[in-house]
C-alpha cells in the first residue's frame, strides 16, 4: 500500500517487508521486539534452525552489526511494486560483486580484489575483522553468495505463515492510525524535518531526496531505521514508538553506567554526529574498541547509526535519552 501524503511524501505499508524485518531479528538475535516472539515461538525458531542451520550459523559469526543490510537493496528497487518474490529476484539478478558491495557496504574495487584469490579474501577480512568478526562468515559470503540469497529468500517465505498473516491483520488499526498521524504531521513540517522528529536525531546526510517513504511496522526489530539515496525510506516500530519500555530503559542505563560509553554519549551530544575514527580520536581509543562500544550503544537504542558511503556516522537517539530521564523522574521524584 502506497498513498501520497504531501507533495513528495508517501505513506507505505508492505506486509512482505514485515517478514524480512522478522527474519532480521530471528537471525541476528536482537530479541528487541516482543511482537515477533508472539508469532514465532521457540519451537518454531528451533525448527527453522534445523531447516537452515548454515544460515543461522553464518549470522552467529557475522554478528549483530549485519542484520538490517538485506534491506539495503531497496534503494535501487522499485518499492512501489514490492513483493518478496520480486525483491529477491532483483537481488539475485545482481552480480556477486554488486551484491557483496551493497550488503557489506564496501567499495566495488575492494570486493573485486577480494574475489580474485583466497589470499586477497584473507586480506579483506583482516582489514574489516572488527566488523565481520569471523573469517568463516567471509568465506560463506564470498564463496556461497548465490546459495546465501536463495536460502535467505526461502527462510523469509517460511515466516509468511498463516499465524503471521492473521497477526498482522489484527494490528492493521495501529498502521491506519499512523497513516493519519503522518498526514497531520506533514502538514506542519517538511518531510526531512519530520523524519528527524520521528528518529530523534539530526541527520548527517540531508539529501536532497526526490521522495520520502514512511512505513510504520509491527515486526521492526529496531526502533527506527532510515535508508537514503535518491529517495528516503523510513521504517519505524508502530507499536513501541514513543512508549517508555522499562526493559529498554534498564538496558540503556546499564550502557551509560560504563564510563567510556557515557563519555562517548557526552561527546556525541556536543558534536551531533561523528564517525568511528573521529570518536576514537576524541576518546584516545583503538577503533576496534570504539566499534565494540558503538555496537552496544546502538543495540540499546541510545545511538543511531547512519551510513555515508563506506563510513558510519553515529548520533544520539534523543527519544531514548528523554525517556530515561522522564521515567527516572516519575519513579523517584
């Protein structure tokens, strides 16, 4: 469903994307969105692990940092005609080099070089081992690329169960409420500013963008994620957005109890947006150490991560910070 909200802003809700979002949480082990567990219980997940053992093993090795990348291909795909079948057919039509470059967010020439030999592949891994975490993951990605895409497609289709379909239908009311709310919000704010309002951050990359697509989601594994190139796509949790989740607040406070992570948050408050190398320089830390801390801060919801080319920029999630402050004030004062 695509519906125009303003001059260049569109409401988008595509149920097939929901199953990809559910797959991201189940494979990456985020365990953030309780709605997903209401549909896919432990018995179902174990059944899928037995059906697709190598896929789950790959994600165990590649780490949580590479959960959402399967949706990066939306930037070069016509989302107005989205189906699982067409989306994965498009991904399969890409060359191995193109797929890996987009999925891993690395330059084409580096991917081409890594594909030349085992030695170059090892060199590639050593350069990015802080992100990729395991050489096993690199081997699977580079040597079984076609198998990976096909298996991922089959896994996502397996999530389109009758129970999942009915569950999403039951939550149509939340989606429709957001369509009304988005339409009202876009009457007073431009799409870019309204996107910043939803995410609770100031964007590093500000376009210009031809079209803005806003998609509320039931199965979103993170609070909110933005993709951008010629257009911008913003997907956010329709149920938990704006709610004060005590579990998430507890996790956020635990993250802030570490002196290093707390100082990183203070620096991001002052500087608005920084990449990992810049944070490492301010903190006088190794980039691998910073990468570890940023992964934890991102998973707790305290920071947003925004790709710009081959660099990732980080900024505070002000919604999460405000929720922590308001909850503590209400509870103890």
